[in-house]
């Protein structure tokens, strides 16, 4: 179910925004983003989810060492950049440069990623870590 | 060990909720805060728009922007003063809680890190743990990491985080805004 709210903007045009339409816009290429915050929110939240998913995958594999951290940072930034510039064709200058897009929600997603990585790594591979240590 | 790890995640979620709840009671629901917040938000947006359409040669416009900036600065200061009260209260509560948890998990390895942290983080990740195995993780490190992600997300989810326009303008008070000297 989608909840629709209509607001009349200053110049009198009707702006319809709803949860569903934001999601629709996020997955269709070259959407129009009148509200910058809306687009940044999409980036922020997809980044959090993305970080957690990568954390789970890294933990299951398990990836170890600084490679895991570097790989996450590289993938996360690259995906956000490619998504905004290539998929949505955003003019980065409007958002104050590509850097603003790349750093949107990065720290929170990075922390979320590390936590899930640690949890899955500890939970799934604890026995093998201990066995390795005692050898 | 896994139960400890999950317990810490749970603790971190609860304390983040508690902190936000406390701040809600003390700050967010007060009229003064809401009035100030709306004001700051409105002014930040207005200022941003004005800066975008700025005409370099128009002196009166420049003056207007300066006046707006001054107003925004004052409002921002008032806002932080309002927040201060709750920050002190939550600060005390959290120090007490943290020291309690610290003593519960004292010297306990709560998780295994899949990486060896860089040297200046090791003091935190290996706090109160014996041995030289730096992949062992202490309570405080995991707690801080959890809080970093959970607190911000909860704030954003509940709508308590400052808006982007406000924080952007707020930063420009201390650092020159990009393009200001173009």
C-alpha cells in the first residue's frame, strides 16, 4: 500500500510524492529528482543496506585482513558514483561535487558493514579460528 | 562468544533508543526546540537558494546574505544551547551505563576481528585484554562501532537528525563554503 501526499509548491505545480514513487524513481534510469534530499536519502539508505549485505557476504566467505576493508570502501564508493552519474545521470555540481555524493552516509554504512562482518565471522568461523590457533 | 557479540549489538540498540528517548523528553518535544529548529531549517534553505542565485556585483544582496548568515548563526547557537541540557544529562547516564558494562565484560574477548586493526585503534580494540593477539576484540570497540551505525540510523529514521541544508550551512560558519571565493 502506498500513501500519497499532495502538496502544492510555490509556483502552483502539483507535487506528488509517495513511498512507492521514490522507490520507482530509484530503480528507473535517468529519473527526475526535483528534491535533492530525496535522492540523497535514497543513496543513504541503499548504502546502509548494501553495507550490511556486503558484511554478511565477507563474513561467510570469510574475507580477512585489510583487503576486506579496502574492497568494501572501493566497491561502496564506486557503486554510488556509477549509480548517480551513469544510471541516474545526475549533475554532480548540483550536489556540490561528486565528493558530497560519495561521502553521503559512508561512515554509518562503514560501521554497519564492519559490525555485520565481525558478527558473521565470529559466529561462523569461531571453531576454525581456535583450531588454527592451537595448531 | 557469539552470544556476547549479539548481546552487545542489542545493548547498543537499547542504549541508542534510550538516548534518543531521553533527548526526546528533554528537548525534541519542547516548543522552544521545535520553533528554533523550524526557523533554522527555513533560514538555511533560504540562504542556500539566495547564494545560488547570487549576483556578484549586487552589494545590497551581499549585505542581505550577510545579515541572514548572522541571524542563522544566532539561531544555531540557541539551538545548541537548548540541546546542551539534555546532552549533559545523557552524558552522565551513559558514563554510568558504560562503566557498568565495562566491568561486566572486563577482560572478556567478545568477538574475533577478521582483520588486524591499525596500531592506534589497537588500544581500543584490545582494551583490558591479555595477550598479543590483536584479532581479539574488546567490548568497547564493538560497542562504539555498533553505536556509530545504529545511532545515526535511528536518528534519521525518527526524523531527529538535523536536515542537510541546516548542517551544511552550519558547517559553513566554521569553514569557508565551497565556491565562496570564486
